[in-house]
């Protein structure tokens, strides 16, 4: 999808009144329009520089049938948009302007034995849904077009001019004209989108489309591609760009529409995700748009009509430049592949702005490095005096949802910066840890129903800091953070094996410096209060909720009083979710962000480990990007000699990534 009404267009200086904007479209299409439209041959093309002069001749018989409807919608709803000059093309298409078509009704071609594709195209780009059977071969060809390959599932080995690369799920590659490429599918075959610009005429011919006299060539648009040609990239390493402004009236700053944006010299791919039940207001842009619905559902508005589209049916929709459109996502949201021709400059600017936010934290080219593996379920890391301490919690089968634990098989680990490690202590189902002012380690002994202080050299427990609240045992201390006075905030989501709990519900405690403890967030606020963190100035406490309701997929913020009490609860940020979570059969399960351990840097950015990676938020809650991980990162902490290395523990492994920032946590001076 595209920009919603709240979008502050960076090109607002070139906006013009809506009637002249549509007059350009109508005049252009009167002049030259070639294409199949409801079985009739017409000319199609908006030649913004050339066709306007032809339109002055008064050819009015080929005005597009939708022009007057479009103008009425623009006038009624005061829709505005950018204008620009576009190349003039005459490419026949089987898609009716503004009317979606199911995937099964698209032309299908056989490229080679075991290699087939369905086709949909606009004037400047062709989208093929490629299917390769196991071990099938795509013959070697020299490209006349630029090509994006976006892998949906399976794998393939690709040869590019004698150089071999592997393509797997959620990867993409950009190839330029003149490239010689071939592919061989893996054992499970390959499903991928291939996007060509210009339109590939030989494949149109395979689809039994007449190409006599058709010219697909147009002047190179001269845009610098976003990807290095021939280099395979993981799509999750391309930061999500907000396509709309944050939702008005919310305490958190989040767009409801995000996309991973890729572009070549002529075409642009927007892998867009729209939040459940979110609306995209009526809008227009001069670029052609070819949309394929990949997942979920959307009520697609086109001018004054609405169409039901779904990923299951694989609807494809062609929106000529200037056509008004809108949409409302269904209950599980919607994912779409949008192809714009030519490249949208406003999207390029938005993508570059978002990438710059991430680059303030992680330099281009930096990626997580695996330090060690072979653990069961790592948690609660703390950097203390040159070493990383963390819990290795034993659970029977976390991947299958079997959280049967065993203190006897759980361990507390101490690791050197190079990944060498040893077992520091056994016998505790420990979780979160934090450094003490005296250089010892504070540990949440979750199944032991206590918070203890231990010697980081010997692992021996020295004293118990907390084991009761209001005269009753605490249940399962999970995570903790120290304030400037030496007090601790401790979450207790009651994630313990006992059927009968001691406390009345899931809570957050404050352990004051004098040793007194009280409940500061009572039962009923969260389904699973987990990670807890303080802003560098100590004025804001952050608590995240891992799953279910109440709490949903939000990080919550509180004002902190001098005595440690909390007030002004509010939503600080919304945590992004995986598609499989959004599509959970039980609606109650559609909030499972996996939000867990957290960290902050000296500038106040907030880092939270989630199922999608380490999500980063600015101090005002604006998403700054996500550190993509090969595994679910359960918890994070800053460390290293300069406190600028982010350590990530999760499931069976420990990772680190060099950053451009410095972490913040009390007590200081423990590096």
C-alpha cells in the first residue's frame, strides 16, 4: 500500500491543485492509450513531457473510462498528491485499471521443465510469481532488464556470470541488464517473486500476448539502486520504513503501515505490512502501482468502489498513476508486494531517513557475531569487570511449549569476551542478573522464589535480598534493574511450576535501599510483566509484556517518584509482531511479541529483545530499527571495555554486535 492521509509529504512544495493534476492524466490518456481494457484495444500511456502537447489537439475519444469517477472522488474528499513527468509507453496489459484479479486467473507460462510462473504487469514493470520444482533448472540467460528476486520459500543456487550464490527464504537479490544468470532449485523447490523492469517481452509472448509493434523501452530514470548488484541480502536487514505518520492521539509514536523498500534505477519494490484493522486514507501519486496481496486480507478502496482482496487468493491490482485508492486491513493485518514505476522519490527519502536512525546505533555492515552455543535457554545477561554473566535455564522443550524446568540442570555461566566460558553455579533456575555496587552479582533465583547476592568469582550465595512481600513468599522473580539510590525494581510474572501461587497475581516490586519492599504494580495489569528498565535520568520506568492480555504487545512507561512509587502509566511503544503471530487461530494469541530483556544507552534509546530481533526505540518511542538475529534473542545488555558492545543471549546461543553508542545502567564503573 501507500501513504495514508496523515503523511507529511516531503515533496509538498510541488503539490498542485487536484483538478490540474487530473487534467494531466485525462489529457495524456486521450492522446495515447494502448492496452486491452475489457476486451477492447486502447492506447495507454501517460507521457507527461511529450503527450501533453499532443493532447492540445483535442483528441477526446479515448478518455479513460475512470477519469470522471476519479475526479469526483478527488473533489469530494479533497485528495491531493505529487506531480512529476513520466516516460511515455504503450504496453498491452490484461489487467483492468483499478480492478483486482485473482492469481489463478493470471496468465501462466512454462519457462523450462519444472519451472513455471504466473504473470501480472503494468506499463513499466512485470511481476512473476516463480515456481521451481525440486532440483529444477532455470536456463542461463542474459538479462535485458533489471531484475529483483524476492524469495518466499525454498531455496536455489544461482550462478551470476560464473559466481555462485545461495538464495533462501526471506532473501533478495538485484541484478542489472547484461547480467548472465541461471538457477537450480534446492531439494524443496523454490517460490519467489521476480520483478522485471522494463516488461520482459519474451515472457509476454510465452503468455500468448501479442507483442507486435510493442515497445517497452524508456529512458533510464537515473536513480541510484538501493542494493549492490549481485549481492544477496536478508530482507530483515533492510529496516522497516514507516509509510505514514504516527497515529494521532496515541501516547506512542508508530505508523500503522511499514515497508521494506528496495529499488533499482527504474522500479521500486515495497514489501508492505499494514497493522490489523488499520485504515489507509484516500490518496494519489503519479507513479504506476502494481500490487500483489501476499498475506491476510484488505478491503481495497479504488476511487468510489471497494474490493475484498486476500493473500490466499493472491489478488493482483494495477493502479495507473493518479488513480485514487485507499484500504482497510482485516483482523490479521495484510502483507502486500507493491511495485512502483518509476521509483517513488518520497519513499526513497523516507527509507534513507529511517536507515539513518538505525545507523546512529549500528554502522553499515555490522552484524551480530555468534560467541558460543550449546545452551538450553539463555537469559539475564550482565557485564561485570570484563566478563559476561548469564543464566542457562534448563527447560524440557521450549520450542514445543514445554516449560518444565529443572534447577538441578540449570546453570549460571561466566563468559570471556572471546566466547570461552565456564559454569559458575548450579542448582538455581536463575533468570535476570545485575551488578551490585560492591562488585558482586545480584541474581533472580526464579524457582527458588528469591533474589540473592553471590560472589562472581566462586558463585557462592552470600545473602538473600528479597524472598517475601507482605509476609508471603514471592513467586518467580524474573528481571530487575537498579536505580541511582541502590534500590531495585523486580518483575514477578509467576512463571513457576507450583499450581498454587503465594502472591495474588503477576506484580512488580520495589526493593528500597534500606531493604524494605513493596508492590508498585499490582495484579491484573499485565499477562506477563517481564523486562524492566529505567531511563538514564531515572525519571521513567519501562515494563514490557511478553504475551496475551492485558498488556498486549506494548512497552509501558511510568513516572518515577523520589520514593520509588510509580504513576502516569502509558503506552511507550508498540512492539512489532511476526506474521505467524498475527495469524494465530486464537485472537488472544495475537500479541505474542516475546518481549523480554531490555537495555538503554546513554542517549536514552530503549532496546528490547523480541521474536523479530532486538527492537530499538528513541526516547519518545519512535522505532529506530531492529537488529535482525538468526535466533530469538531473549535478553540483552551492554558491555565491553567501552560499554559499546551489545550482548544478546537467546535460546541456545550468545551473540554480540559492535555499536556506535554506550550503554547505561546502574551501578556505573563496573566494566
